[in-house]
């Protein structure tokens, strides 16, 4: 979960009558007004809106749930460390080919180290991987068992077909990356209506997309006094049909790059 959304509606009709000295009674017309607020999913936001703090916010039930989660993590050995990531590797925050792209890491280091038949090392080979199989970023620091599930929670393996003519095999890349328009026309129609993280899988260009609203109104007083001296943290900057004032905390917009299929 990334944000908690709240929506309110005011101005609904009550079914009553309005009367004036100069007119007969008439039904009160509804003039609904919609508003919403997206609150970051963290304790600081929850403390702000509940008026509680780190001592008063936790409940006995919540403490028990936290204890159960902690025990489950221990039982599953989710904190077991395999190694250490030397830097951040992004799924959509770096263009494919950049050293910070997780897909570049997959292409240049991971796949070459785990794939290949030594007996056929002199025969060219192609490896096709769906970028949708990588679900999350890798952050600089310890890489744990928990991270492996977050990054790629799938158990499917690779299928190996040998002696495929290269002239045939190389055509698959074009097809899978929608370079055959007839196969993907209906997907292109949908691309403009779905989130960037999904529509990016239907496009080839690597130009960044970013939402940068100019009129965000934070609910938190501490956030509203940012005069540029304190750097903003990167995060969601909502700009949709409801306007650009839905974010509870002002963030620095994140650039999202489209990647191949």
C-alpha cells in the first residue's frame, strides 16, 4: 500500500423545500462538491491526522499484529542477507540501458552469469525475459530473502529451445515489443488510460514522464511552509480529472521511463 485515499462529498440534496417571500416553495437542488486527499502511508502522516504520537498511536491489537508479523518474518528467515547492493537499481526511474536500470543489470550481469550452455558457447543464443517479471526496485544496502520476493515473486523458470534458425528467432524481439502494429492496436488504444507503470510496457520510447502540478495544497501545516530551503522528498504528485490538489504532502515529482516488453 502506497497511499490512503479519503473522499468527501458535500452539497447533496436533503429533499427539503426552500421558500422566499417572493416565490413559492421549491425543492432544494443538489450542488455536490467532491474533494479527496491522498495521505502517504507512514506513521508521520497518521500521527498528524489522528493527533496522536508514537506513544499514543499504537493499539494493543496493532502491537499484537506487529509481533505476529515479526515472528513470521523470523520463521521464514526473511532477513537472511545474500549480499549487498552497491547502488540503487530502478524499474521505471531510470531508462533502459542506464547503469541504474534494474533491467540493464539483468541484461549485462545477471542473465550472462546464470544462462548458457558451456558445450554450445560458440553458438549464438538469445534470451527473452518479460520486464513485467521484475516487480520492484533494488535499494542500495543489504539484499535479503525478503527483497527477492519483492523484486520477483515468481517461480517460473526458463524454457530452452535449441537449433532455432537465427533469422526466425530474431523476429521475436520485434513482435514482443509491439513492432507489429496489427497485433497490438487494441493495446495502444488502452495505453493512454492506464497508469504509467503499465502503459510503459506498451511503448518503446524512453522519454521520461512526470506529473508536476503547480497548485498542490498540503493538509499538513508543516508541509505548507516549504520555502525551498528544505529539500522535498520524491513521491507522488497527483494530477488527474479531480485537479492537482489531492496530495497531502508536497513531493518532488519522480520521473518514470518507459521500458520495452
